[in-house]
C-alpha cells in the first residue's frame, strides 16, 4: 500500500452517531443484511459508471468488464467487498460516509423511541446502506478512487463506528471502491465462503451484474500457489426482463428491498412486459410502510429508469403522477434514447403514453389488493390514504377509478376508521337515495356528534364523515361517483329528494310560513353576523345550527388558507333554527327585544362552537352566558 498523505480526523454528523448506535444494538437478529446493503450500493456505483461512460468512455479506463467481488480472510477475520464502479473522491467520501443527506432525516430521528424492536422497523423505513457494515464489524476501511481522477487521488476512509472517522489520500491504481470489514469477535461465521455464497444467493441473486467469489483451490505441496480464480455466484440477469413464470415471490421481494433500501416486504407488485407500438418492461411495487418524506412533495421520488437494460436515472419522476409518489420500481424502455435527460423526459410524447399506462397499472394493482386482501388494503390506506386523496385533482382521466379506492369513516361504523368505500356506501343506500351525503370537520368526535346529522339519524341515512385536512379540497374535485352526486350536509338548503315524503315537504313549508315573524326578529337581532335566517329541516334535537352558503368556503378550507397566509374571502353563515325546540319556543315568546337579542347571540355562538368554529368574540359570549345564569338563579 502506498504512503498516505493529507490525513485528517473528522467527526460524524450527530444523526450518523445515533443511527450507528441504533443499528449495532437493534439489528442483531438480522446481521446478514449488511452484505445485501453493501452489494446494493456497489451495484448502484456500477450502474452510475455505465451510464456516465456512455458520454465519457474514457471513464472505463480500459476495464469495461463491470463486476462486484466478495472475498474473505479467515486468519485476518476480514470480509472484503470490491466493485469497479464510479468510485468516490475525497469530497464524496466525507459527504457520503460522514453525513446522512436524506430528506426525512429529522422526522426519522424524532420517531426513535429507544425500544430496540420498534426502532429496527424504523431503520427499515429509512434505509441504512453503508452503515449496516458496523453490525458485524468493529472497524471498516474504505479504499476508493473516482473514475476519471488520477491514481494519486485515491482515498482511504477508516472508522471504528464511534464518534469519528479518518480520511487520507493514497495512491490507488484502479477505479472503484474496496470495503474491508474487520469482523467483531464472534462474527467469524461471515469469514466463510459457503456462508457468503448463501447470503448472496438469498438476497442478491437478482443483481444484474456478476457477483464473484474466489474459487476454492487446493494447494499442491512443492508447486507454486495457483493463480486466484473467481466464479460468479448470482444469476446476473436483470430480474424485470425475465418471464414472470420464472421469478419466485422471494426474488421479487428481495429485488424490492434492493431498489427501495427497505427491510420489509412490499404489500403488492406488478410485473409487465409491453410489446407493440411501445416496448418496455415495468416492475412496480407498493411499499408496506410510508417513508418519512411522503408529505414533502418536492422530495426526490420516481422509478429507476433503464434504457435497454442500461441504468439511466435513479428517480425518474415523469412516469407516475405526484399522488403515486410512494410507488417504487423499475421501468426499462426500448424506445427512449440513451442520452435521455430529465428535461427531455418531460417533453417526450412516448413518456406520456407510458405514464398513462403505468398509472392505470398501479391503480389496477391497488384495486386488486382492496378486493382480494381487504385487511392489507386497510394498512395501505392508513399509510397512504391522504396522498391518494390528492389524486382526483391531479389525474382527471382516472378520477372515477381513484374515487373507488378512497376510504372514509361513516355514521354506520362507530370505530371511526376510514374503511368505507363509495361502492359499499351506495350498496347500503336507502331506496330512492340518489345522493352521497358527507360532512367535513376537524375531528371524528366533532363530526359524529354534529347537529347536522340529526335528521339523517332519524331517517337512518348513512353519512360519510371526513376529517382529514385535505378532505374539503378533495370534495371540490369530486362531483359524483357512479352517477350519484355528492352533497355536503352542512351546505346550502338541504334537499333530501325522494327521501322526504310529500307530507314532510308540505309540513316544512307550513312551519316556515308560520315562523316568518320569528325569522324577521332573528334577522334584526343577529344583523351582519348572518347572511340568512330560516327554519331548519336538519334538526331534531338541537335548537339551532349554522349552515354554509352554497358557494362559500367551508371551515377546513378557510383554516388551510389562513394558515398559509392567504386572504380568505368574507362570507357569513346561514342561521337555521329548530321550530319544535323548547328554547326556540321561549325565544319566540320573549317580549323584551334586548333580552331576545342576547339569547339570539348565545344560540348563534353555540351553533358556531358545535360546527367546530372559533368565536369571533369569546368574551361577549361568556358575558351573555353569565348574565343568563345569574337571571336563572335569581
């Protein structure tokens, strides 16, 4: 080994220290995954070199045979993994091996509980990569040189997985990376050819380049030591190009873990070969858990793109819409040129055709999961439901299909779980029901007890209860499903259509006429606080309620806009009262206009609170209520 220069000791980023500690103490039951992770990284490095060499063939430095080699030394208790991929410069080594430059890092760290079993699942969601080496090694040495740099700019990184690491410059004749793991005491099982071969076959058989192990050779006494020979131990063919009938479920699962850097098996996958006007292979996966950066819409996302089995791009976002950003997978096209870039992808009509087909394939996969494995779909919905709700606004062509995949809480299920599909809702509908009724609100407790539901409970009509922040925005893009329109039960003048008998409608008209005097008095008392006062057909138990104007923003949308600093258009609610309620009877008989005004404002504020709104003047409400209590106790 040549002399090392420019040697310096640097400290790990805080998050790396935490991650190292966690892995060393939490993943002891699945130690062998270190090899899978390191081979996966080596495979990515070779893919990147292969792509860069398309435009810069000199990067191959005369060595175009790309491969990964794994070897061991029983006496020294080491395992060595070497690739002749893109390699790393000194700066790359410090950046990639000393910090975690990954979106969602802060959320990941915040979720660590100290419970080793739970935290090991979190590691799986986050992906561990290189740091998994410290599960079995008490010292790791990395020797690397980036393709294209002179031999004198090789770099040696070394660490014991504690607080710091050393970096030095050294001479390295060949490009790529060599990682030497100094095994901990008791981990000698990994310095064994048979054990390493089995791990590679189990986890990395799908890697599309040769993974070589040294051939076992017998030394003959008196003869020179034989030249080291290597043998390929994996299948070394791109899994997505093989016929589905030849690929086992275990292979699909391991390939997912390779591309997603996830520990858990995927929920579902879809493998397809398309021939005809367009030719491409796709392999798409639905993860079991949401990544930490799911709600960061600008976070890197997308499928791995290959062109004629040559890796081109790690996160090609042009093949799926943003609401499907959680989907992992590979697309390999015969119709794109190898010099494709992100800019070209965004303008290529071939991409539009592929995007449309791949989107439908994902939605079909989710439909199949919902139909055949409802319990697994429940888990999917908990993790990805809010993101799926972005779909109707972004993907008009598939709006009906997406709507069929949505799940909601409803008045028919006391658990509050979002488990009711629109198809199930319609199947349970009342005879003559031609609408889908829903109510939005801040929380399940608030909406399930809302006065707006009273008439629906009386008539046994199911109402969907929507409490996610995104729901009101979602419903502005969903006008109907299966030919049935959506109706917000808190908006406009409630019309139950055929669910109200002619006698009911006639009685409502008569009551409204009878209470015209009270309506006028309330309009005067409430003044600018309301846009309209009318008799309610929604209430059976409560005295009053606030309804939203047909064209006005609901409470959820107002709060979202206000929170983002946007100006919210002025709107006033509609005050509806229950003519059969004793409080309304007392109000109607009140002779003092001052007292009538005070009581009217108390009813208005109570109705606002029941709707989940905050009071414009809480002090005035408290003053009026206290005054009323004093009068009652006198």
